[in-house]
C-alpha cells in the first residue's frame, strides 16, 4: 500500500465559473488558474501522483503549456488514472477536505464524490469529500481563495489492499 498527500489553493475572482470536484457550482466567483482551477482535483491529483512517486501536476501539466489553458481538471484526472494504471497501481481510498468560507459546499458533495469515483473507476464508498471553514481566519476566511487537502492510498493492481 502507498500513501499520498496533496494540497492546492487558488485565488477567488468575480465572474469566473467555480468548479470543485468536477462539479460546476452556481456562484458569482470562481478560481483563477491556468486550467479550470479545481483545487479539489488538483490536490487529489498531487496526492495520487505522489503516492506512486510520479511527480506532481506541475510536471505532468505545466502552466507554461497552452494545451492545458482552461482545461477541465476531470480530463486531467483521467490522464492521471492512466498514468497510475501504467505504473501498476489502483486507487484504494481518497479523502479530501475543502477549505472555504463561502460558498457552502455540502449540497454538492454527493455530486463531487460521484464525478470523482466514476472518473477513476472506483466505488463512491472509496471517495470522501468534506468541507470546513476557518471561522473567518486567513485567506480562506477572508473569502480571498479556496484550498483543499487530499490524502489517498494506492495498491498494486494485482494485489488486494487491506
């Protein structure tokens, strides 16, 4: 079994779409980024790649490459899934925590879990997504940005994880 950890944060800006966990949230602000700015999937991809010792999303999808400008992070997650497969790994478990004062995330968690699990080809019971605030403290508390922490476990594809 291998364990990976990921973190990402992006600045909020007016007039941009807000995509978290591959789900478009109805809100007037979105995340500034080279891709769609999905901090949940960015943190998750870093955790997955890190667990397999395959680098990070900056190595695989550099923000200097225009191919990834405005790219859907769900598409990038599919690429990471294939990289893990080629390296001989299967996803066992995922746990993500979004940090945002607003918008309220809870109504969208089921859709995020469904989108992530279907993209990775695993059960929804293997994907946890949670949200918390910082009680008004720090950049997330001041509604300047959103952050996410992610942890995952991988197993060799030909072995059972326990």
